[in-house]
C-alpha cells in the first residue's frame, strides 16, 4: 500500500493543482475524481468525502498540496465503501444517525421532510483535464427541526433521508402564495395521456414541464425537465 511513496508529481501536475485551488473562494467545493474537497481556510482544504478506492488518488493530491504549502484536513471525511451493498448499508446507518445539531435530540429522518425549501448557496467548481473550470450552483435543502433550528442538507443527503417522493416535490412562493410542484412518474404521465380523449385538449391545464425558471423562481436542477402537477400549500397542507 505504500507504492505511492515513490510517486512524484510532474511540474504540470503541480501547476494544474495550484491553479485549481487558488481559483477557489472560501466555502467553495472542488470535485476531483471520486473525491470532494471544500476550501475551508486560507490555503486550507477539507476533504468532505471520497470512495474507499480513491485512497491513492487522495495521497497524490495530498503530496501536491504539501509541495505548494496548502493544508488538507481529512479527519472528518466520509468514506464510501467500494462494495455497493456495504456502501448502501453504511449510508443508511449513517442517515439514521443524523441528529439536529442544535437540540441534539431530533433525528433528521423524523423531521418534517415534506415541507422543505430548496436554496442556492455558493457553488462548486469542476475542472476538466485541460484545466478548464466550470462552476455549478450548489443547492441545499433547508429542513426545519421541531426545535425551530434550520438545517441545510445537500440534495444527496436529503434524497437519502426523505426518499424519492419527497425529493421530486418542489415548494416555491409566487405572489405571496406557496405552491408545490410534484413531478409525475412515467406511469402517471402515461395514465393521463390515456385518460385524455384524442379530440380534447390536454385535460390537466395546470400540468407542465419545468424549465430553468418558473414563476420567477429558479428551478432546482433535478426538477428541470420534469412534468409536474401543481397545488397550493396552505399551513403545510396541499390543496387540490
Ligand atoms: Zn432541533
């Protein structure tokens, strides 16, 4: 396992990494292969997550960061097992264990995971082989604990805790009213097409595809291109 001790980065590797990390602003994420880093300080990165098999790739990043004088924190990183079954189990165990950081009592899986808000917060940088960086908005899901604390989950974490039915629901405000868009499954879309008589116009006038913006709100990426049904949300309850 120590084959990496002989590995020395090329000048190109060093320059490329330097360019990437220096381009990051505080709090920004950098995805590299099967590793995710965040800039957490002046010349400091924190490893957020990596796969088990990415240990060698990580050692290489670490070697380069040492050369350019950057610090890397790895002690809080989530390590995803390579075996898919083990990975799924480890993730589920972890999800069940998440508790509110404020009251330290309520488990995230027991929170109101239906009435959440999608928000854009910062961005993530992806860098290709040529060193071209692309920025992507980083979305978070705001969940409110019974103790009133607002928690921000990554979309992936929210999906794991809340399941796909909640994941494909998007609550937004328009003209002082709260609406919920729910993405129809393929089966539902087919059923609706079958219900519609050929001579009639589309029966559900409210249903439509979402683009990048809708009624003045930016649509979260996973909802773009979905076919949705809409309802009013009053006091946390959906109305038909
Ligand atoms: Zn709480």
